[in-house]
C-alpha cells in the first residue's frame, strides 16, 4: 500500500534520517514505523506462574467483603 504523507517539520525528519543512518525520507519513515510497532508490541506475560490454586481462591474469597460504607468513610476521612 502506498501512502503520501506531508511532513510539517523538515528539521525533525532530517534528524530522524541522521539517527537512523539513512538518506531517504521514505526509508526513515518505514524504519520509524517498524521501531514504533516493535516497541509497543508487548509480549504476553506468562500468567501460569501467577495463577492461584483452587484452595488459594477459596481462602481468598472466604473472608467477608468490606462493606462499601466502610470504604466510603475511610476515603472521606483520608481526604479531610
């Protein structure tokens, strides 16, 4: 796919070309896009090591829930 892009800041584009070591604007944009996508593509964490056993889940939810009125009161006092 071909896309036409207007670069409003020519100085920044020149700086990007220098940093990437390329002489072509299109190559600089292509590499910049690839690097951006790579930096934002996080690997999915291995959640198996953080999973609770059934017993842990039962114990976690065996305790009664804190009433919302108690939480609201604590937040209000903290803000004062």
